[in-house]
C-alpha cells in the first residue's frame, strides 16, 4: 500500500464531495440572484450582498465562504468577496456560449433520480426522460440554448450544403426532440420565410415550447406536436436532431424515418455531444460530465424504449456514422464542432 497515493486519493475524494455540494451552491446562487448582484460590483460584504438580493445575511455569509473555498468567488480580505468578471459570464450571461449555469441546474435535478437509477442498475429497466425532476428540462434548455444562439445560424446551418439558401427562400423544417423549443425558435427568428415543426415525446415540454414561440413572436411560422422520431410524418427540406439521437431507443429507425421524410436533396442535421471514438479520448472533464449525464439521463431513457440501443452521450462519430449508414444515408460529413458539440450532415 502506497500511503502517499492513498492520502492523495482521499484528498481528491474530499474535493469531489465539495464539488458535489458546490453544484447546490451554484444553483442557490443562480436562483437567489447572488451572482447577478455581485457581477461587476467589486468587493462586497455579506451584508451588502444580502441587501442587494433580499436575503438573510447569515445564510449569505456561509454561501460566500463556501464559494470562496472552491474558487468561484475571491475572498478580498476584511470580510469582503468579489465575483471575477471571467466567472460572471459563465454564471450569469445566458447569451454567451460560455454560460454553464444550466448544466448545474440539470445535474442537480438529475441527481434526484439516484434511488430509481440504483434499482434500474439491478433490474435493467429504463427510466424515461419525462419521469425526471422538472428542473432537468429547464436546465437542459438553459445549458444548450446559448450554444445554439451563438452557433446555429452563424455557423452550423451555413455549413450544410445549400441549406441556408433554402431557409432564406422558404423551407419546411422538422426539429425532432425539440424540448422546450429553443432551437426551433432560434431558427424561426432567423428565417421568417420558412416554417418549423418541433416534435417531442414530452407533452409538458411541447406546451412550454408553444408559449416560448408565442413570446418570441414566431408562433405564425412554428408549430409543436407531441411525437417521436420513429413516428415522423410529412415532408421536409431539413430535419434536425439536436442532442437527442443518442437518447433514442432505436436510433437507426429514427434516422431511417427521417430519411424517408426528406424531400429530394434534403439534409438531416445531427448535433451530438462532442466525443472521441475511444474511451481514452474522453477521459477529461467534458467526458466526465457527459458520462455522468449519460448514466443518469441518456442511457436510462433509451433503455426505457423499444430496442433500447443506448448509444450513450459519448457515442463518438464512428458509431454515429454506423447508425447513419444502417439507416440508408450514403454521405455523413462533420461540418462543425464546438467544445461541447459535433455537427453532422447526413444526406441520401
């Protein structure tokens, strides 16, 4: 037994406990407006933060101390704390692709299912997306929406063969697995000549998507329906799978159904979490986060469906290409990527 290695791991494990608790601290900071109150304000005392947020000073002091211990805040001495500008953007600016606040909300909510997932490990049964805590859906949208806003219209869609021109002229688009409708609304705002239909199996999400489209002023060119990829009907110039193909029970059938619904020359755009093909390629912080989400959310959701292929959130491009080829697509091209996503163009 190497005592140095043993204690090194113990110290790391205690740090991971702090990280786990830190997720709750971040969600508290978001919900109570603590980060927003500190952004750009310079050093503040607990009393000043409490006054700005309508909270209780004693709670705030403990939260500030916990956040300073993890390095999310700076302790400036004399009982004052500050939020660095470089931390404020990821924690408060939901228009920035660097914003990660939604990931904390989603992770904390996903952990509510730990007891059920424990039993699923033993039984092999699935656990459907709609069975999770409601904050999973909100957090998921908040995590992915900034990336869609930053990249979808400026980079991803123009990278697809001829798609931007079709959208500008007027195209029919299906957004499969649309969730709360963030991706659908972003596209509808950018391309007023086109029409967009969002599909999701989770009825409450569809209801929220309709409201968000109305609030954004694009209800006249969007519609949302409860439905799955396997049941996709109609004809479309562009079909999109945003971060959802790996969640499906039968991804080959989903892609095959999409291929049959495409007009001649149509494109299926598949956005998936960034991952290498080998496990060794994904042994990094992003991989750790996605494997964790996959264990609690993605894999159980797939196993809850027919076939239960369970690709997982770190499927990698090679496996995604195999799915596309099995579905009858003859061309698969990676057209864009970010630290969190890869974008694939599938054509027949």
